[in-house]
């Protein structure tokens, strides 16, 4: 097993995904899409099957097109048994660190874990003088978090905005907001 390169923020742990994690990962994925399906006149079972189909396809795509990516489960230590709370997929390219995906289970959103994970990746970018980038849907509620942390919109691909944080720009944004 390859060593994890991503440093977890305090209070969280990271580990590689396994086949046993797929149901949890599918649930996290579905939780990010349920609101979109609310107006669709399907049964709950149809929506669940559709979301699982989407997850399975996304999972295969990520595995195929990001072969060097770290596919990580985010865990919150809870006594002797860590609790999985989300996923973090990080790929490193010569000119940037690409956040392929980050998502937390709804019960752990809004607690600062996403900010902490992003700041940890940004610290790696700062130390290695690499930009950090991620594609974000324009209507994603996390868009305000990315902007608050100094990510800027640099391109659009369909419904996705490519957001990018540069170490120097990130420092200037942080200084300006203090």
C-alpha cells in the first residue's frame, strides 16, 4: 500500500478507500445530489437507483482517468472505532494539486471539517509552491467557502467552474480579510 501524502487536519484522519467503503461513498455522493432530484416525479426507489448508477459511473471514471489520485476516506476518530464522515480525492500534477472531489456526509457538514481539509491541502500547495484547483458546480453551496479561502474562478466547462488558489494570491486574500 502506498503511503498517504495528504496531511489530515487536526481532529480528522485519512485512509485509502476500499471496496467495503463503496456503500458509504455512494451515500455521500447521493447526499450531494438529492436536492437536484426533488422536483423529478420519480419514486424514492427510482431516485435511489439512479443516484447509485451515477455514483458507480463516476467512481469508474475517477479510477480510470485519475490513476495516480489519492482516493481517501475522511474519518473522525471516535474512541476505538473511527467514524467515516466523507471523501477526499487528491491528484498531484506537475503544476498544481487537483482536488478531484471533496464531500462530507450531511451530518458532518457545517462543522468546519471541509474548511480544515481545504486549508490542509492549501498548506501543502504553499509549501510546494503549487496552485490548488477544483471544479465546482456553479450552484454548489460550498462555492462561498472556496471564495472565502481565496479560490478564484478561472474557467467554465458546462455547469462547472474551475476554481484555483495560488499560494501568493491566497496569502494576499487572507491578509486583506484580517
